[in-house]
């Protein structure tokens, strides 16, 4: 039974890791915290379920791609139209702007799609896979596979492609990168768009497991932030480890103590890390911020 609980926690931890990765990328390149991540998750789930899947009747993978593209465009527009105008302001101003944009997204979802929760049935049905006595739904397996593929792809892109080198250069020193001819604003817009895609994928993958509501992303966004702090603020590998650890700790704590305290367990773990190891499990190195 404990193995079953840990496996389910890993699936949820993958969702937290996706959100935490988005936080880490935005922090490394823009030096701000995108507190609209949870609302991007919510809005993308509504767009995926209500617009592309239910209204237009598109197949799962096509709806997923269109939703990710729409969220990427929205994130890039926000970066170019809002953040680019706030670069000379204090970082707090840009952070408040992300909070305001998050509120805008949540209320737009409520206005467009209504306050009623939406139910989305997984295209993989209720099929279960038995692995060594541990039963996982196909949706949970899909979550793990998608997250592993994304993490592998982003590592290869960052380390071995010109786009990755440009992103890393911008993250290390924005002013020097601009002097070297790198289109910094375009890189920042691309990074913010990518973080929005990560949040969108988290929302799409969560949709079959929970009702789609205007509040579904609020707690997930906060826990993604907690995961980044636990793993190491701004650390990409730390975001992954922190997300998985948080998901497992939540499930094990809820199983051994009480599910009533599931959310409290996450923030108790955060407090413990802030006291014992405030730099996180894998602290970010200044020489390798990306």
C-alpha cells in the first residue's frame, strides 16, 4: 500500500515539477517570480476542456498542441507588452504585474466558461497498469512520461543548441548579451512563453484527475513555488527534485497521518527546509544560472 501511495505521489510530484520549472526559468532570465503560473494552469485547462475538446471536438493530442500554442502566445505577448515596459522599474513592480495578470486570467475563465466545475474524462479511460503489484492509471503514467520527455528535451536544448546558449547567456548577464547582439527582449519573451507552456501542460494533465474549476491552479501554483524553494531557488534540477519530493511527502503524510492535513504537510515541509537548509537541496550556482 505504501508503494502505491509513493507511486501516486510521484505522478503528482511531476505536476509540481513542471510548475516549479516554469518558476525557475523565469527567475533565471527575468529575475522575477511569475505568480500567474497557477492561473495559467487554470485557464489552459478551461481552454483545453471547454473550447478545443468539448466545443470543437478535437482529439486529445491536437487539443493539447493548440492549447500549448495559445498559452505560449499569451505569455509572449505579456512579456513584450508588459514586462518589457517594466524592466527599468524595481523587480517588485513586475512581480505585482504577474499577480494582476493572474487575477485577470482567473476572472476571464469565470466570465467565459462560467463558475460551474467541468468534468473531463481521460481519453485513456479507466485502464490500469500493474507494475510489481502497484496499480497506476494510464493518466498517471502519461503524466510521468510527458514530464520525463520534457525534462530530457529541455536539457538537450539548453546544453547543445544555439537557442540554449542564447538563453544561458541572457540568464548570466542580460546587458552583456545585448551588447553581443543577442535580442534580449525576444529571448525573455520566449522564456516566459515556455514557462506558460509548462503551466499549460500541467493544467491539461491534471484536468482528468480533478474537476476543472477557477481555483484548481491556485494551490498547485503555490506548491510549485514551494517545490522550487525546497529544491533550491532558481535551480532547474532542484525544481525537478523538489517537485517529486513534495508530491511523495504529501501523499505519504496524508496516508500515515490524515488526508485532512495534506496541504498543511507541504507548507510544513517548506518551513522545515527554511530552518534547516534554506538554500535548498540543489542550490543554484551563480556561474551556471541556466
